[in-house]
C-alpha cells in the first residue's frame, strides 16, 4: 500500500507493513523506523495501547543482558516524522506520527516463532517472560542453524485484536 514512500529529509524508504504500521529502512545506517498504526483502519486508543506495549517490551529487553542481543537494539522513540508517498506528496495524515520508534535493521529471513523448534522456542519464551514480556504469539524470528538469533514484534502483554473487540460489540 505504501510502496515507494519514504520519510522526508532522510534516507529511510518503505520496506514493509504489518497489521498496525509501516516499516522504513535506511540501509546505510542499518536502522529501521516503525511508524505506527495507520489511522484509517484502527481506533486510536487501541493503536496507542499496542504501540506502548511493544515499545515497553523493547525497552525492557534492551535493559536485560540476557535479551539485548536478541532484539533490534538500540531503540529510540521519535515523533513528528513526515511520510511522503511515491508521488512525493505528504501522506503523514494516514499515520499517528507520534507513534514511531527507530531500531537496528535486522537482515534475514523472518519466520513466525511458532514455526521454530520447540526446545529453542520455549527457551527464548521463558527468557522474555521472566523479564515481564508476556506476548510473543505474534513474534517473528531469524533462525540460524536451528537457533533463534533475533526476535521482533514482542509486547509486554497481549492487546485484544481489533476485530475481536468489534465482534464483541455486535
């Protein structure tokens, strides 16, 4: 949806998007910026809760010797970014531009944590849970020789899926 977009006055270009945001990469600096949570699709309170749970988890992991090498550290919170579409027009209004973090760019092929060997997966989950990072169900990982090397998309706790909230209101 945002193919060809970039962040104004930077070398960050669109890389990918998930359910709640878009990721931009600056390959020269080896950094990504995750710009959270597209306004047109999701409730603002819900988006802010997801962003906070994810950023809090990264900050906790960044402060733990046993976890820091597994995440995209260091992590910095930013705000006020300007997003330009492929036609160079400002599309920032489609995002919550105060919900942005920058982190290390992790090169590799990502798979969902559930697709990894159970013994390695459970070891990693125990480490994160011991630190208070409880939501790993959506995590993606880079695996090398059967061992999890990096973990992304973690949160301190699960935020109920938007569609479940909507369904319950019917």
